[in-house]
C-alpha cells in the first residue's frame, strides 16, 4: 500500500508529494512542526499538541494554516488513509512560498501545510524498552529559542548522528553551565537513589514536551516525587535510573550514559512503570 500525504489541500501519494522550491520551510527552515502518537488509530494528546503548535506559530508571527477543527479532520484523514493503527502523525506548517528574501513576505502569503503519518512497530519498540538504550552527551549548540518546535533541526541532526557514530541511541545536550538540557528529539530524565524523579524545568533550554507534561500528571497520581531542576551528566551517571520521553517513544529507559552503566544496567522499574501507565493519563481523539 502506498503512503498518502496531505499537501496544501490535496491528498497525494507520498512518493509524488512535494512543496515548491521557494517554500520558506525549505529555504530558511521558516516553519514549525508537531508529532502526535497514534494508538488504536487515534491521536494521543491532540489538544495539548495543538496548543503547543499555536504557541510556536505565535512566537514566529506565523498564521494558522486552517482552523483547528479542520486541521483535526485532515490529520485524522491522513491517519485513516494510511491505515495507521500504531504510529505517528507529523504536521508541518511553513510561512509559505515567496521569492527568496529573508524578511517576511509582504503582503503575507498562505502558509504551507503538510501532514504525513507512518506506522511504528509496537513489538520492536517494546523490545527496545525492555533492553534500554545508550545515550552520550554533547555540547549544547542550538539557538536559545528551543522552546519553539521549529523545523530548524540541523544541530539535532548532527547530535543524533554523533550518537549513532558512537553506537548510542540518543545524545543529551549539556549547556555552558554544565547541565543537561534535553536530547536531540526528547526530554531527559533521571531518578535519584532516593526515588525522586528529576527533569529540567521547562522554563529555559528545552522544548516543553507534551509527553513530559503528561508524565508529570502520572507521577502525581503514583505519588512519586518530582523535582524540576537542572542536573549534571555526573549526577546522571550515578542515578538509579534514567529515561527519555517523547511522543514517538513515550518512555524509553536509558541504561548507559557516556559509557557509564546506570543502576544495574537494566531498565529501571519506575521508568517501566511510567511507560506502562502513560496511556491511562493521555487524552485520545
Ligand atoms: N525535545 C525535543 C528537542 C524534541 O524534538 C522532542 C520531540 O520531538 C521532545 C523534547 C519531546 O516532546 P514531545 O513529548 O512533545 O514529543
């Protein structure tokens, strides 16, 4: 079955789907994106993803591509046409197509909207979570506005490749102060030996993950103690557990950081419990 993409008003074969070469997303990374998990063919935490999308657009002074109710229908239709049971739906909005000039087009042009979806292998992801993954750390080199989910991801691309080259799954950025910010495409968490769950505050230096926000609700309901604060790689090396969170991985236990074994080298029980409980707290639509 060929995959279907939505591009500026048309559902097309992904193979043929294309944007104009003067699309500002293509030329300047002048665009934003969102990724929602699909479970049982339904979007997970859609309202929170849309609220973040609207914020990203506002921060970049970009127009909405269409009303939210219509956007939801398009995203559901892409999921349906691709027969996604478990996977992700990807949405990208750019400022639109205009002759190349750094300043915003004047008058404004119509934003470009692309929606794609793909299946993920549930069993494979579960097996990976049962083994745990390795991460490395790397120097933070992104712009200060990482709170906006822009398609300008070149530093993230290079960090992920560095991780792969070193036989790891993900790279955690470390800021100039020596503190972990987040992963190339996930939020970073550790669990202290006395059971406190620690993740950096979303105020500065990270994308405010939707999975992170839902996990904070999960922690409260499990009566686990949350600390939103900075932590160093060294604290992480000595943590009882570590994990990463994102819409496509939910909770992925980390068993090694920069070659240092975390805990007993196996996924931690709290991380696995959070992974299990997550969908009881996420909204499905
Ligand atoms: N941080 C970065 C840099 C990301 O790219 C992502 C997800 O893609 C996240 C954090 C996690 O965000 P969410 O849980 O909303 O997927």
